[in-house]
C-alpha cells in the first residue's frame, strides 16, 4: 500500500504537468494575429488569408504573400472643365463647371514557386476560415539564383548571335531578346533581394 502511495505521489506532478501543457482543441494559432513561432520571419515569408470558405482563404493567403514582392498601382485621372457665357437681359452670365474623377487599382504580377499552405484554422465563434501561406527563404533564393543564371547564359547567347550575324534583322531580333531577358532578370533580382536577408 505504501508503495502504491509513493508511486501516485511521484506520478501526480507528471500528470499535472502534462495536462497543463496540453493545447486546447481548436485554439487560435499564433499566426492569425501575429508572427508565427513555427515559421519565423528569418526563415520564411508568410501570407495570411481570411474568408467564408477555405478555398478563398487559401487564395487570399497566396495573394498576401505575393504582395511582399511587388504591387503594381495604376492610377487614372480625368479632369474636365467647361465654360459657358450667355446674355440674359443685356447682362453677361458666366458659368464654369469642373468634373474630376480618379480611379486607382492595385495588382500583383509575380509568379511564385514553392509557396505552400502550411496551416489553416476555422474560428468556432465566427465560422471564418484562416489560411497561412509560407515560402521558405532558402528554397526560393536557390530557385531565383538558378533562374538568374539561366537568363544570364541566354543573354550571352543572344549577344553572340547578334555579333556573329551579318543580317541586320537577325541582329535586331537577337538584341531585343537579350534586352527582354535582362528585364526579366531585373525582376528576379528584386525578388531575390526580398527573399535573401
């Protein structure tokens, strides 16, 4: 009997510690409102999405991650003014009107490879779905460096073709391809600056 009492006394603190460390079922993950402990910023880029259904939440998480790289903002303004003058009873009446309108839209243009939906959660109170998109900085950096290297090799080939050809049209075509490759490379270089700390 004394042995059983001793075992229970020794086991009780272990059982209490195990119960206190248990995560409540369906508890809100840390990444919903802040940084993720499992996916730290020095190793991962993250995006969060929220919606009424899981598919849209995942798409929004991917889009949120893409915004880290680039956001294109286009603005369109239109100003119109008119002036009119009429004579009423011998007096000149002038009227001036001005209409101003402005339209702003944002769009991201970035092809991302290696993005994963690493976690998801549904809030039991609001029934809203949340998704976490992650991109490993190391994997993305390696892929971007590989693409940059391939574009540099292609550019050298285009330049060699332009220099070795006697046909003016071929020179112009190859030179245009070299310029296009370097424009693409510049975008990848900007993305690499975001990924590589």
